[in-house]
């Protein structure tokens, strides 16, 4: 069985209180933002599946 690997993984890091988005983990840590105020959204893009393969 072939294992599917994600095409792309997109992680968005933002502040729950201010809505400010950060490019990296280090960015919010250097600004002194408590981790409790951090929101991480992870979007996984998978390759399309061939649901109706052609048969011979």
C-alpha cells in the first residue's frame, strides 16, 4: 500500500488577544508574548486522489 505524503503544510501563528500574526516561533517569544495567548492553525494540503481510476 502506498503512503500518501502531504503536498504542503502551512502553519499560521497568531495572538489570540490582538490577532497579530507571527512568521516564526522565535518572533513571538522575543516579544515576550505568553504561550497561553498563542494560537497555531495548521493546514495540511494533500495531493488529489484518483477516486475513479481507469480500468482496462
